[in-house]
């Protein structure tokens, strides 16, 4: 059974190792610690078999997601599922968890970037209601990234509404 364990600074090296398996541009342990140390940042590690010892088959860490919430917006910082655990719904579970936690903390929308050629990840995000709202040219080592936005079901705060003068009657 896979359980979601809160990620903390002590997991920075593990997160970096998992990131390195899943992405060509691996983030260092220091980078992971920096992300986790940001205000509003959280993360979970998907653990199969109650072991955090890295392995390419159970038991071991199977995936992770890091996100942050700022006001009524949230952002996926990184999400990864190790190869043996792909195509079994774990990515969806991790994304759903980050979305639910962000919603609980008051976020109305979530943003993320995904490689323009990563059609499997795009399909996952679209299945959860994300839509493309922009493109970052050359974002991933010269490859474009799609910027996607998902509605978390809360009303967005309109800061302009707080600045409008009231009309005297």
C-alpha cells in the first residue's frame, strides 16, 4: 500500500535523487531544501512499503509532489513518479492531494509548468481541469513549457474590488 508522507528538510537529498531519476535537469538537495523552506511550501512523498530507502521496485519511495500557496493561488513546484510506479494513478493521487491541500489553505487556482512534449503529463493535468494559459519559450533546457491553470473551486479574490470608491447616494 502506498502512503503519502509529509516531506521535510531532512528529505532534501531523497527528493533530489528522485527528481534526478525523473528529469534530465536534476535539482540538487540544496535546491530541494530551498523550495521546502519557502513560505507556504509543502510536499509529500509517496512511499510504497513503508521504506524511504531508494529502490527501483517496492518497497521504497514511489513519487513526490512539492507545491506552495500564496494568497489565493497555488503552484506545483515539481511532481514526479518513479518509472516502476507510472501509469497506475499515482501521479493523479499526488496532484489531487496537492490541489486539495491548497484549496484547504484558501487557494482558488493552481498553476504549473509542463514540458510541451510531455503529452502524458498534459493529459493528467487536463483530466483534472487544467487548461493552458501560456507558453514559456526555452524553459526546460531549450524546450518550451506550457503554463497551465486549474480551478480549485474557490472564488478568486479580486483586489481591484477593494480599491473602488463607493458612490455616494
